[in-house]
C-alpha cells in the first residue's frame, strides 16, 4: 500500500514537473477598470482568440495569463503591477499596456527584471527605446500619420491641409508625422489646431469652423479612439464641410470599428490610413472576424486593439517555440527579431533593430455596404511600413 | 473650558495634562511597518505606495481634520512637490534625495501659502470649488508646459543618486525606497503629532468647532488657517517629492482629481481629526483595493464601493470612530458622563 502511494506521488511529481516545464506564465497589465476597460477587454479577447484559433501552434506549451489591473494612465498602478508580476508571480513574459504613460513608467522595472515585454497598444513612438526588453505589436503614431501624409499628397492630390489634433503626445506625434510626410511630398500644412485634452470630449465646432475658414483640400484629424471620433464626424457633417469641398482624413483611430456604426451616415466618405480594420478583405481576417462574432455575438466586432493583442500572443508563442519554453529576456528579444506572421492585418514582422512592428498600411474609405451597414473599403495600400520616427531618427526617437 | 487650575486631580484636568503623552499602542503602526518589511520583501513596491499615501493623508488631516478646511484640491501640493523633484532631476539641476525633498516642501508650501492667502477668504462650497480649480489649473499648466514637465507622458527615468551616497534605489526590489519613506513618514508624523497637541493645534480645533467664538476670544483666525494650510501643503509636497524619488518618474497622475479624491476617501474612511485615521484608512482602502483587484481585475471596485457605503451609512466617524464607540461601551460607566458628542455651535 505504502509503495503504491509512493509510486503514485512520484508519478504525480514527475507529471507536475513536466507540466511546469511547459507552462509559460504571461503577466498581463491592462486597465480593466475605468475609461480604458473597453480597450482592455478588446485586447484580452484578442489574446484569448489567438490561443483558441491556434491551439495546434500553442502546443506543447500551456499559456497561463495572470491579469493585473493598470487602473488609470497615472503610471504607478501599472508599475506596481509589473513589479509584482516579476517578483511574486515570476512570470516568463510581460504583456499589455494600453496607455503610453504606463509603459513609460514601467520601463525601469522591465529593465531591472530583464524579462521580455510585449506592448499591445501604447503608441507613443519612442517607448520602445526606453527598455531593451520592449517589443511592440500594435503601432506607433508615426506608422499611420506618416503614410497618410504621403497618400494625401500623392493619391488624394491635396495641395493644402489643416491639422486638428487632441493636445497630448500621441496627437502631437500624429501631427508631426503627417506634416513631415505631407510637406516632403509637396503639400503644405496651412494651420495646426490643438483641440483640447484627451480627458473629455470637447465641442469641436469652433475648431472645425476655423479649419473650414482656411479652405484646405484636406482636414487631417487625430483624436483618441473611443467617443471623440463620433463627435468629430457629427461636427464635420453639421458644418457642411464636405459640401465646401474639404475632405476629412485621419489615422484609423477616428473610425474605430467598435464605434463606426454609431457614427451614422455622416461618416460616409471619411478617408483613413491604418494598419487594420475589420473589413480588410484577406482570408485570415475573414476567419478572425467570423470567429469573433461566433464567440462574442453577432454585433461584436474586433478592431485594431484586438489585433494588437492577437498578434502579441502570436509573438509570445513564436518566442516560446524558438527558446523551447525557457524564455530568457535577452534571448527572447533576439528571437523576436525573427518573427514573421500572417496576421489578420496582413503579413507582419518585428524589426530586429528597433523591436517595433513592420506592417502594411491601408488607405480606406467609409462606404455604405450592401447590407446597409457602414464599412471601410480599401482604396490603397503601402507594404512593410516601418516606424518613420525611428527610421529617420527624428527627436525624440534618436 | 470649565477646568480651573486649582483642581489638579479633576478628571478633566488630568486628561488635559496627559493628552500628549505617548500610549503603548502608538508604537504599533511602526512595528507593523518594520514587520512588513521583513515578512513581505516581494510586496515592498505596494508597501512604499501605501506609506506615501499615509503621509499624504496625514497632511490632509492637518487641514481637514484639525482646522476644518474642506478641500478637494490637495493633490495640487502633492503634484507641486513631485514636479519640483522631477523637473530639477530631469534637467540635471539638482537630484540629491534629502535636499530635493526640502525643496519640494518649500515649493509646495509656497503654492499653499499663495493660494491659501487668496482662497481662505472664502469658506464652504466656494472654497471647495476654488481648491478644485487651482488644482486643475496646475494640472493643465503641467500638461501645456511640455518642454519642462514632459506633458501627458511625464518625466521618465529620473536619475536619483543613492541615498546618503550609499543606498541604491532598486526599481525591482524597492527596499531602500520603503525604509526611506518610512523614515520620512515617521519624522513628519512626529511633527504633526506635536503640532496637533500644541496650543496652535488646539486653536485650530477651536476654529473648526466654532469660528465665531474664536474670533470673539481674539484669536487670529485667518492667519492661523493660512499657516495651517501652508504647513499641510508642505507635508503634501514632501509626500509628492518622495513619490517622485521612489518611482523615479513623475507625470500628470500626481496632480489629478483621482488622487485628491482618493486621499479624501481614505481620510474619511479612517476617521479624520484623529491622527491615526490616515494610517487606518490608507491601510484599509489600499490593501483592499490592491488584493481585490488582484483577484478580480475587472470587478474589484464593487467590493470597495460596498465597504464605503457601509462606512458612510453606519460609521460617520470612520473606522476609528467605530473603535471609539466600542471602547466606550466596554468601559465601566461609573464617572459622571461628559456629553459624548462635540458641543454644537
């Protein structure tokens, strides 16, 4: 009897040891409460969708997600969460970060902890340079802003532009990126309008009237994803700017898929540049959107944040396979540089020099679909776009 | 004020004479903090945040609990201190920790003095709104002054040299930070405790209870309030400055309504005007928030909200108030009872 118990416990010990060797602990830092809760849910679902749709690629590893609430953009909660994931939970990989200040505040901890960390949203360009262990699967504000500047001059044949931006770092990044590319391609930015902070949705009317009075060919707007965007299209429609011959353009943040239907017909004709929207016609995306609707309801739709989480998980699995489950920070960053993946947003990779994502940018127009719903139609594409801020060494990305 | 000097053995006289003597249980918070340091080395990041919050709550207690200055903008001083340390360190002007803290206190005191000089002419709701406005204006100034303050992204990776030139600030295992904050908290607390039991502190309590009567006895009410507000601001500035040093960064979160409201909730939860309310409130609020959010990252606020509702409904004096009521029930009821509630104006 005693022998049998001993044998059984030995077997148990062996099997748990095996399971332990194959388990990859991923610490997730996202704002699960507060104004960012919606974004956290999208990224969360994106990660889980990857694990579900690619179960064969996840094997033989077992992914354990340990979630911590980053609460707000204040930075200290995210920092303490990162600290504890490293010291208490002994995670193999860190992931998440919706707000840029949180990723900035966590950088010294990530550096000291020497663990691989995947940024799944925070878009301020220079974040990836604050820690050598950061890799980013979302975007930098420069990806879309710079591409849009070129496309506005070349494809939309615009000569003049007015830029309206929410007055915080991603907005300024977006302004700088657009302006640099637009003016390098022969256009001219004739006015720059700061439009309040990111905290609350302002009344856009005075800003838009000022833009209208300047009579530009295009009006480039950056506002944070979420409720700002609906107000932008409403004001654009109410002031009759389209009839005045001014086209509204911007990065895809202003046509976030989860908000698009609520914008109504005023959004038709909006032209955006972004790396993802749910109407991208590739096969991988069709499967992704179909599975998403199956899992979360017919009206649910993934967006660029969800894809940031999805691709982030793909990167983590790539690194786990490369390193046979022993995810050491320095080795992981090297392995991340060899990442190539067929994502719902098209082919992506990680630039080994900057650890930032390389991806396609799509120029899209909002149209009314055959079923009466608003959708985005791809009218142009730029392949393998790198973060121009780092590629051209523009301050503060030096 | 019915105590007469020729009755030294009257219970009231004895109580007055002994009111500032140390009691055995006053050592408990410090023993607990040191025990925490040795028992939970992996929780020190959270512990440091907790101690800084206690310090910040103590500064508010001086203004709100003792002088009855009801403010919603106390984070203005926390932020002023934090940005003082941040800007000086980031631009390479000054980064030695201890003197940096002194500068943070000085700047915050200046902000407190100047705003107090103007705002303390008002009372009640007007004052509440004006403190809120002052804080929001500072926040917006910090947002706009991007060149100096780093704007929304803040000032990252400050270079803070080792404490006393010996003890390094390790971002992953913040042992130095914890002990440093504990030491500063201890000194600040001793100062506030001394102040609360001094005639100055008694005068503040008098102003809180009955401003008219204090005017009538010839006390310089407005001067006292401004001085109290300035001292309170200076201590909040120290809390902010040490926060910036311990975290090695500073951003707009130090100035926001979020922080101002949290510290107010903590103080009300613990019980204001009681010195130790800040400890009890901060520990209860932050420990609960921290561990609930670990277990339920999406729904932890529900549990916290329930606790606050219960406290607001059943314990107006906060958690320490509950303790006092229990102690009174347990005490033998022989001596003639003084009215338990404070005299109404």
